[in-house]
């Protein structure tokens, strides 16, 4: 992945955007499912563009795997936006999920007075737990679940029979992730298929961040007397502890990377969040600057090409 950002935009996602644009005018409320460990990186900027002034519930799912203190910061941060209500949930607790209809009614009170269903649309990137939420709300298996990204392929409408109708959308990963750090975080959590990335590269990114943000948890999980100074040293320590060795006793970095990423995704290292609101604010500025430079470079190239062609014609 080497910091270039991921270009991962299958045709069905372009189709999904068109379907969403068609259905949105009839929707009262949007439910966006985010990964509580990466609320900024798992947020879809397209939803902001498309929703206008429609109210929006942002569900921070997998909160059982995230740092509770940082999750509280995220809720406060997200709710600064007009019409947004944020809530931390885990699909492991059905009671939490079943509170969502009440949240919907609070955000669209005018629909509750008329005898009409509240029409909601649920969105989220692949592998964020959206299908499990739908099945819990419906009380039956409607959406296919799987620990593989991109299981939902088509849009469907589900009447929850409690005054709420849910439009499900395919899991959308936006056309390109412009922030390289977000690309890595999506890969660390498993939102991007493992085949679409360099495993060792992603593990190095995770290792560097964990050493800085969660040193105690790392030492405890891997039984380390002292904290490694660098990402590569951490992977070497994990390799030795877990027997991830090649013949001749050299470290098998791929195996050590797998151990680290699997331990993180399953919560074995602890409740670790990969980004804070302060980091997101800083990165938004950096991405905007980077995009402005790219745009200026593109304009300059186009202008040079135009001059070259017009010179040929004279």
C-alpha cells in the first residue's frame, strides 16, 4: 500500500451510489454504522455530501474493542455536527441494538405524530457489522453476515413492523481513500480484504502506533520486559514468542504480522482505538492541502498540454 491510498472501487459501488441518490429523497433519516476504533477513517464522506440536512444517527459499532475514553471523545465530537446523534454500541449486546428505533423516533418526532412509518436508510463500509444490526432489529435473518468485506451487494427494504422501514445499502467504500493513514487503519481493522494490501506493511503501521499509544497493553500481551523502540523490533519479539521462525532461526515477518493483526482484531491486546478526534482534525487539513497541490499540478499539466496542442496548430 506504501502510502499511496487505496483505489478500490468495484462497479457495484458506483451502482450503489446511483441507487442511494435515487432513494434518498424519500428517506427521513440516515443511520451510518462506523467502526468505533476508526470513526473518522470508517466514515463515508459521500454520506455528508448526499444527506443534506437530513438527520443522521452515527452508530459506533464494535465499541467493545475500542478505547472507552476515546469513544466518549468521538461521540462528543460527532454530535457537534447539526442533526447528528452518535451512540456507541456492540452487536454482541442485542439490547443496545434494540434501542435504535427509539433514537430514530426522537430524531424524527414529526413522523411519529402522523400515522406514517419513519423511512430510514442504513449505510456503512464493508465489515462494520451493519448486517448483524439489521438482523437484530428485524428479529430474523434478512441480511447475510460474514467476516468478509462486501457481502451485501444489492439494496433492500425491510419493514421492521414497529413504525420504521429500513432501506439497506451495499457496503460502500468510497472511490479512493485520499488519506494514507486512513487506508492503513481500514486495513488494520480488516475493512479491506487482506489480499488488497501488503500484510507486513500494515502490521508495521499498527506496531508503530501501538508502541506509542498503548505501550503497556503491548508489553502485557507479548510478555515483554521492556518496550521495543521500533515497529520492526516489536514484530521480531512477537515472532520469537510465537515461534514464527524460518529455517536458520530468522524471523518470519509475515507470520509475526498475522499474529499482531489477528490479536488486535479479536481484542486480545485490549481495547485499542486507532485514531482520536484531534488526529482526524489534523489529517483533514493535511489531506485538503495535499488535494489542493494535486489539483494545481493537474491544472498546470492540462495547461501545458493545451499550449503544446495549440502551438502545433499554428
